[in-house]
C-alpha cells in the first residue's frame, strides 16, 4: 500500500457513527446496516468513516472484509479503530495492531491514555512506558503505510490533573508521525470556554495538528467542537444525529451546518449540504430510531412556525424568523396552525397548501375563528395538516365535502367465558345513491371500524385499496371528568407516495377515532383526484 503524505490536507470531517455512535443504548447494527450507513455518509461527503475495531469483535472484522468488496467510496476513506500496543511488548508483535493492518483500511485511529491516573490505574504501567507505547505503535503503523490519528482519551481531565504529562503524550504521538492528535472529552464534562483555552494552549506548546472528540454529557458537544475549531483544531469527530454512548456525541449535522454556513468553510463536496436532511433521516431509519423532530437544521420542526407574531413577520420576509433558508440543508419551512394563529399564519398555511387567502379577508377571518373554536374543543392542527386542509376547503365551499352519507356505525367488543374473543364493527352509509351495509372484525374496535368502512366503500371507490393506516395515537385531554374526559386521536395514513395526518376529538376513544378515520378517507380520495358525491 502506498504511504500517504503527512502534508496538511485542509479540514477533516471524521464520522464515527459506526463505532462510537453504535454504542448508544438501543442501537444494534448488523454488518449490512453498517455498510448501508457508510454509503450514506460517503454520499454526504465526510472525509473519514470510522468503521469499527477489527480484531476486537467478529462483526467489525467482517465489516472491513466486506467493505473491501462492497463499498465503492467516492469521498471518504475508511478508518480502522484500535489501541496502542500492550505494555511491555513490541508493536511489531502485537496481534491487535496486526489486525488493524490486515483490515485493509488506509487510516488507523489509535486510542491512547493521556490522563496519568488512567495510565497507572487502568493500564497498570508507568508514565514513561505509556509514552513509549504511543511512539512504538504510531511508528509501526506508519512503517506499514498507514495514516495514523491518535485519540487522546480523557485528555481534558488529564490536562487539568497533570498538564505536563498530557502535553507529553501529544508530543510523543506527533513526533512519532501521527497526522492528527485528537483531544477527547471522554466524560463529556467540558464547557466551550475551557475547551477553547486548552486547545489553544496545546497547539501553541506542541505544534501538532489537533482534532476534537466531544461527548454531550453537558449538552455542549457541538459548542465544544466549534470552540475547538475557533482555537485552531482542524479535525472534528462527530456521529450522525449525535448517536453515542450515554447522552451521545457531537452531532455531525449541526457541526457541518455551522462550518459550512456560519464559518463559510467548505468541508463538503459541492451540493452535499442540500442532502443533509435526507441523509439524517435515512440513517435514523437504518438504526431503527425515530428521527428527532426538533434536531437543528434537519428536524421536521426545525423551521416550523406557530406564533401569530412570527407568522406576520415571515409573511413579510421569512428571514426575519429563520437563521437560514431551510432549502440550504434540504429542509422546508412549515406553518403550524393552532389557537395561537392569526390571519397571517392562516394565509401562509393556505398558500403552502395551494390556497390564496390574501385577497379574501372574510374567508381568512372565518378560518382563524374556526381553528380557535375547534382547538378550544380539544382539536390540534399542528400535527394534522390533512384535517386542517379539509377545514379550509369546507370554509371555501361553505359546506363539508363528503364522498358518502353516514347512516350509522357501531362497534361490539365480545367477552366470552374464556376471556376476550374479538371486536366487530358495522357501518351503514349511502354512496352514489347506493345503500351499503358492511361488517368488519379487527384487533380492536378502531381496526374493526376501518375494515368495515373499507368494505362498504371499496367497490365504489377502488382507489381506497392504496390507503393504509400507519400510525395511531390517543391522548386523554385534561379535564375534571376522569374516564369521561375528552379524547383526541391522531391517525397517520399513506397511499404509498405520501403520508398525511388527521385528528378527531370526542367524548370516547372510538368516536374520536371515527372522526379522524373519516378525515383520512376523505383526504385520501381527494388526493386520488375524485370529486365528492354528497
């Protein structure tokens, strides 16, 4: 393998989702998952992807073996993670270092102790021997043509306890040939001002190229990372969506967003920043975690506006209440309609849905009044855009759009001597002049109602075959009536190409579910291009 030059190659965005991020509670990645995530990260344009610790566990060893055949990285280099050689041995004889070389990764990250107490208590060796372990390990990997980064574990705590020794570890790594010495806030206890001061001091004292690895235990990992950059660090280690041990690591997307947009530093290939939201959500799906709706830059709510005062200003100029154009990072602005909404909110939301309310003040006023009235009853339209659009269409038309006329519905939950036996629902309705009666059985009364309604309408509206209910949420609203309190139901539906949410409120969960279900069916048929028949 050709040796990589140690010349300064600009700024490093180093992702460790596949190693450090995978240590998050609840994440358990297969090799196929890791390969898929690596492809997304490379597509995003990070410079380095730390794939795991080959030789330490079979899964990571298999990952590197398969990556050689299955990954065609365009932007990133694959990185193998490991530790310095054992105390008292030789790097050339260390099986762990041999596994790193055999992984085929062109770059190796070695974790090294930089806190004197950790050296003596965890490694159970001398401070001088630890320095020799760093020198010997780096020199050996360099001799095998590998680029080497050193992660100085517990660096900031070690610096506070014994500044001279922490600096000695940095010098040992740098002088042995490490391209980057990464200062790790392993316990996540640092604050930005302290990070900035220490990084600046280490840079001045050692001349080494420095990186930063920040955990988020104080909620400052992104801020600490940027503080290190301010002080001269040119290598940032992050994880997608901030995944990681305990409360997580520095989040890749806010860090890159800040560097690209706020610092005006080109750290990604041209055009990649606009893919940030999509990449974030794709990785969340692969690790089987719901994307955080309130994550900076990429969250569904990152550019969502609710207050009427904000909406009035946004109507004049969106930049008045947004720090960037959402499309820069592949996101979109959203207007939330609630009882806080004013005329401007409704006009902007109407425009978002394709309705121009700016020329009809009376109509906009009626919609605002209706929203406030409905939300006083317990409705919420923030998460039910489809129900709001139906409300808006009703006010435009002056009446409710219906594809059928309901005669009645009922549900039965049966309890036999051996326990619960099932749920049954019956729906009676008129559609296109035809009376339809249908029965459905389901896992619960709402599932039975859905099946009965679908059976009643499927011959008349075959487009409903594509409709699927994908999520169902129930909330008991605050009140003084205990089990008699009002219930709000949110239903998410899809037709395979788009998803929408509807809401219903009633005195019991089944009635509330029926109202949300009716909205879901009505909206789905409208999306299919049909005109109401009733």
